[in-house]
C-alpha cells in the first residue's frame, strides 16, 4: 500500500527561498497531489485533506485532516509522504504537520482508529492499483465457502473439489473457484479443459464438470507455463474471478484458497462476504501449527469457521490402521479452538488417483466427503 501513497520526486538543483512571504499552498498543492488517500482513492489535495497552511518564519505549518477510519500507520505514512515531497521539491526550511482527526474537537483526546485486524490492512482495503476495495456480494450466489490451509501439500484442493461435487450430488447448485493462482489444480482434478468465453454482458462464463461451475487461471494459461506474478497481479485476477465471472444462481461457491495467509486471502475476504471457512490440515504438529494460522486469519477477519478437516488421517494395511503423520492432531485442534471436526479423510489410493485422473473420489462413494458436505449444509442452509 505504501507504494501507492507517494510517487518519486525529481531532485531540484536550487533550494526554494525561505520566508513568510511565500505562499504555503504553492508548496503543498504539488506535494499533496502526488499522495493518494487509501480510503477515497483520491489525492490528498483533491480530497481536501490539507488545511490551515501558513508560514511561521522559516517554518511551513499545515494540518493533515484524516478520518477515524485511517489507521495510525496510514496517518503517519500520509504525513511523511507529504513532508518528503515538500522537501524534495526544494524547500529548505522546517516543516510542521499536525494531524487532525475529522469530527474530533480540537483539544479533545483523539481516540485512535480501531486497530487493524491484520497489520497493513485498513478500512475496506486497497486495490492492486490504488483506491479502496468495496465489499459487495456476488449476484446470485447465496453462500461463499473458503477452503484454506496454512501450508501447501495437505490436500486442500482435494477437499475443495470433493466438497463441491458432494454438494452438487446432494442437489445443490454449486460453483468452484480456483484462487490458487500459482498452483491451479482444478482443471486436472475436475477433468475440465478449454478456454472460457464471455457473454454479451462481457462476463466470463465458467466451464462445467460433474454439475459444478468451474473457474481457474489454469483455463487461461498453458499447463506448463509458470505463473511468475507479483502480488498486485494475483490480487487483480482473484478480484476479476469474483466480480467478472457470470456464476449464475448458486447455492454454494466453493473457493479453493491458496496456502498461507497473504495478499490473495486478504483480497478475497475484503472483496466479498464469506459465509464460512473450512481449514484443512494433516495430523502432524508441523501442519497443525500452520493450520492454526488459518483459523486465526478467519477469526481476525470475522469469517465464521465452519470446522476443520483432518486429511491423511490414517491408512489401512491388512485390516490394521497405521498413522504415518501422527494421530488425532485435527481432533485436538478442533477441541482447542471450539470448532467442529468436519471429517477425517483416510489416506487411500482411490482418493489420490481420483484427483490425478480427474474423477473426484466422492463419485466412487467415498462417504467422508458427503458427510463434510452435510455439515456445510447444516451450518449454511439455503
């Protein structure tokens, strides 16, 4: 966000004159024009946030007026950016900027804004190229369910795909969105390929498989092409999949989240109302440490946690259960955090091959996924 606040200022060879006869606004207008307010998306000058400017001897004094919604970090960044631009334009005197909170009487103790639930996130959020993200529902979609994990390799996409197909088998209208931009799995796991087209309203039409509407970056790039993108590009694609895809009428949109707790997750949660989150983990302590971060992410951002799915819980050999990743870690985590254990998925070759061959295991009667779908239906009725 900091990069969107201030542009670089060319060096000035000669310092500007100091003194009370100089118009302070002639210095502040270009300096504030180059700084963007993260809440309104406008420059500080256009937004009228620079006020009460005057010269006091060799000191330029002015007031930066902010809103209660501006975080403490926002206020400091905006102030520093304007001062930096004034100095960069050649002003050789002192600069004194007072921050005033709109609606708070002068002299009254200014209560700071509510602390950001996640450091670096303020208000409605900031788009990849500046301006606020507005949280808006997706037309026709009743519930958005985010399937997340703290780390990769725990079977998050397997759970997301089978949950989507299980809900469709139960008669629900379902879509699945692959927001794992760097590692899209939906095309392979749903056995669906092709290039989506746009309708007359210039909305992207998702592809369909097993009764589920599907959208993935994997439909738009070659399967062997690496996606080497910076965060803003990833955020832009995620936002486009949410806002520019014609999902139609859906009971549930299942979102296969990327692993971790970064830009894509924040963009998703800030852009649309998430009805609930499902956290996938394996039983071993290392995976559980990261899964806890997923639970905390949802809670800090006010997303209800529907429950935990423990994947690769055991495998059976000659009728005896073996626990290669430890035993009961997901159960303990669910108890500790007071959330439901949605299911324990065994380590089976049929589940693995179903993903590799594009035939989700729930189609072959793997009942654990139907149980997870039933729990989601109970938590989020339509």
